[in-house]
RNA sequence: GCUGACGUAGCUCAACUGGUAGAGCACCUGCCUUGUAAGCAGGGGGUUAGGGGUUCAAGUCCCCUCGUCAGCUCCA
């Protein structure tokens, strides 16, 4: 399989002239197939016919940063093996934010002190500017080498590598002789690259944390010690990154949720949020915003039960496929246990004390438990919606039917995965299911995408990335159905001129899906919206409608959400705006503060007036001085503070101060100020569609 | 669920190797009558997450339970 090495040359040779001019070149994008591949300077390739097809990568490019980080992971492993002899290495890739390396260390977990020592050693290695060297070895030689070094994980990995893969090693200079972890002059790792030319390209290093991680990510495997870190081409880039982390910490919705009294948690209902008045306001405003849009987009809202007979979830397939996430008050196993301990149905001839009365009582208990055993809390709305659709004969004239539901859902999530409002056990989605004929599916997808963009624009999410998740290996439904569904999704995206990425095989088992990822103010990506095409549930519930031809047809069901979980959306929104809700969402829009107690009556009058006009105003009549009141209002992130002193009382004015401009706007007539607030209170909408 | 760390007043955090639980903010009361990010004084507030153990003595050491955090895995 390997091309003969004689005609291959490294990029260092091929790009020699360019590197001479620009020493920051660390590799290139090399055309391969329809796309391209990132190659470092160490790796020989067959020279392309057209030398200009090699696009140089500099240390400052994203791919260059990736190489820097991957190289830093090697330096990390080098340092760890030097400081903690006996430590075995496993994998150490670069990630979006940095890199990590997983170790099997006889010492166990590393502490902060260890991290500091490791970091110092890494810096020492980096300062030597030692070159990375790539070497191709035969499989057996590699096997023997890592066997000798006692690197059992690497040996296992070599075994798993496909036979046609070239096995390469990367070495870089460690400290002299026996000090190196591998008892070699140079630290080496089984690695396919790419790496920077020398360790000097690593401009700044920071080890951030340690955590346990399973070998190969499988919880049945031994736990390894993962050291996380990040690195950059320069100290300035690192400083910028750390500042961003600091900012993210400041905006953490759990912190702001507490400070701004938006929500709370209690150990009596772990991972189930309590929305306090202010948080509940924002939540309800989100719902009312969606409802306004639903009017224009032709949705109808329904309300459905919380608790169901489990037969519903048998029909829908949730019990077989989703059981571990469902809240079941009583399971068959518990019922059996209860029967055993109550000894119902067991003869008690030798127990005089177990009387007929006891048996009767125990049977009553079991009857009650048996009834409980039939129940389950809904984890999704779709089954109820199928019941509604199927409740009577439907005509094609009723389709498409866009059925919205803000019903509360309960899903059991494992203890380690819950996170503030972002991952909870009790939540609500801006959920809707569109029942339509296969022929109108395309139009529905198109209309949904327009709605989705209108919603995201209202929250000023500037960038949306779309992923198309296609058929997984394990699936239901016919290939024809899948073809149809997988054709409709990209067609709608193409028409809207939206770029997307394909995620092969990541669709739901019942249909392909679109995922909509937004970028927040701190450039972090979150999946919010989703659209799933489903042929399976209509089948399982035997749904049909009478077509124009008088025959029964099976509808297609589109599962769709834009905000996703309202709780999660709230967490994203809080962090996106840093707690500074825009006026239309702010639980309190204006705080009226008095200069002295003399203006109290006027302030109260203003509060009443504005509240009557539908604004959210409050008068702060506390004994604090003006500065203190303004400070308090600013800390609570109110968009406007309306200052009233004697001058304002006399002229029926206010002196507003804007949160977003952080300045005093000067005296303003009362009506003008109310108009300003009313204008900002309307949710942002796109222009109506023409026809 | 697993690995590790953590849990002290409403919030943020102190209390050296076991030796009388504190501060700032917030809250309440009073004084000040105030002009754009903290006026002054006084006061109330704790079974140190819960339970068990070791000890003359436990916030501190050990065990269990619950919860939280960082990861792993999973996901809206």
C-alpha cells in the first residue's frame, strides 16, 4: 500500500523557498480527493503536479494552532514521564480550546502542585527549541519498541491499527540521556502528526485542570488521569484566551441566576429548577414571543397530560428505547419486591399471626401499587400529539396541522450530567409537531427555517451553523422514505442558500434531522433548534387522513423546536447578554429613583402610570443616597434608571440613565420617555413576507 | 453512574498542625434629606448539608447518605 518513498518529498523540501521568506510556515493544506488534508513539514508526500495547490499554513492559522497544541501535548507527556516515572501514556489530542493527554499513572490523581511542576518542566523543554522529527517504522519494530518501553496502551493501539496504515513516530528533544521518560535521548510517541517544526513554536503554555477519563471513553475500562491544558503561538494570545475564560466565568448563568434572583435549586428536587418571579417573567416572555409568531406561521397550541398509562410509551417506542431516561413512579421489579415482602399469595398456615385481615390489607396495598406501576411521566410530547391526531377521522383539508405544545417534560438524567439550567430533569420545549402529507413536507421545512431565523435574529445570534444528520445504521422505515426525507432537507437549505455540514449516520433512528447551532457573544457554540422528519410514529400509531382521492394516507410528522428547551435557552441567553436582558425581555425595565424623600409621591405616581401603560417599572423609595440607588439598579441590570429630583417634579420630567450606554441621558419629558420604553418593549420582528 | 474535589450566616469567603465559629455585603432599626456605581451608627441572624464513629475535646480526622463543582459517557 505504501507508495515508494523515493518519489515522495517532505513539505520542508517542497516549500523550502517559501519557508526561507516566511519562517512561520508550519505545514500546508494538501489536496486530497475532493477535499484537502493538513500536512506538517516533516511528512513526505507525492509532490503535486501543481505546486501552487499547496496552501501554506502559518503558526497563526487555526490549523497551525492545532499543530501547536498537539505538539504541546507531546511536551506534556514528556514532562510527566520525566517527573513521574512509571507513568504510561495513552492518547493526547488537540481540542477546540487546547489539548489534553491521558495517563495511567502509578501516582494516581495529579494535584495542583504536580500541575505547576509539570508546567515548569514543559517550559524548560520548550525553551530548548528542540526539533520534532518524524520517523516511519515497520509494524513489528514499533510493536517491539513500545513493548520494551512498557507502553502497553500504545501496543494495544498498534494492534488495532488497520494493516494498510503507515506507522509513524514523532520524537522531540527531551533532557539528556536517562532523564527522559522512555530512557531514550529523545522523547518519542506513536503519532500520526501533524507537528510544528520545533518546540520553539509553542509560545505560551497553561495547564488548566485534571480529570478522570476512561481508556477509550468506555466506562467499563480503567480510569486514566487526564491533564488539560492550552497553548498558543504567543503569550498575548494566551492572555486573550484567559480573559475570555474569565469573562465566561463572570457570565456563568448559575452565578447570574443567583445574583439576579432568576432561579434556584433545592436538594429536594435535584436538577429541577425553581423559576423565581424574575426568571419566570423572562420565561413567560419567551413563550409569549413564540405564541405571537405562531399566529403568523399558522400553529395551533394544545395542552396535554403529564402522566400516562405506560401503554402509550409501548406504542410510541419510548419504553423500549428511552426507558433509562423516564420517570416511572413504580416499576415491575419494585412491584415484585413489594409482593415478596408482603408475602401476598404465599400460604401462611404456620403463621397464626398472619390473619385473613392482614392478607386483605396486603392485597389492597399491592392493588394500589399495581395501579401505580401502570403510570409514567412523559419525556416528550409527540405521543400525546399522535393521540390527538388519531382521535377522529382527519381530512387532507386539515393538513398541514402544526400542533404546538409548551408542556412540561421530565427526563431522568444521570447525576453527573446535570448543569444549572442547561441540563435539567424537568423542562419545557417550544415544541411542535407538524402533521403533513409527504408532498407538502418541503414547504413546511422551508417555512420552519424562516421562522427559526426570525427567532434567532430577535436574540441577536449572529451566526447559525447547520448540521444535516443522515440515516444511522440502526434505523426503521424503508429506504424510499429515507431517500425522500434526506432529499427534502438539503433541498430546503439550498433554496434558502444556507450552508450546512453533513453528519453521516447521526440521524435519529426514525428519520434524518437538522441541527441548528448558534454562536453566542463569547464565540461559543450551542445547539438550540432541531427539525426531525419522522415516518415511524405515524406508523406505530396507525395515523391516517382521507386524501382528495377518498383513500386513507399516512401523514409525515415533523418534530421541531427552535429555542429547544426553554430552560437551556434561558441559560444560553443569560450568558449571551451577560444578564443584561434587552428591554423587551427585562423583568424590570425601569427603576425610578428619587434624589430625596421629597420626590417620593411623584416617583410613586410615575410607577403607577408606567405600570398602567404596560411597562415594568418600580420606584426605589429607600433611604439610600442617589449614588447607592443607582449602583443597586445597575447591579440588577435594569435597562433604565429614571432619576427624579425637584427639577423633574416641577417640569414633569425624568432624567433617565441608560444601562447599555452607561450614561445619563439628561432631562426628558415623561411622555417622550414612556414612548422610548414602549418602542423598546416590542419584540423584534422581521418584515412581513410579501404575499 | 464512574473518577476527583467541595459543602461554614441569604450571598462571597475566613477560622495554622483537632482547643470558645468570624468578616464584608445583604436584611432590620435609627440618624442624615441627599443630583448619577457604596453616607453613618446600632441590631438580629449558625445543631458548620444530614447521620454515625474516633477523641478529654471535631467545622477540622474516619465511615455512610444527600447535594454541588470539574471531567468521562449521554443529551434539549
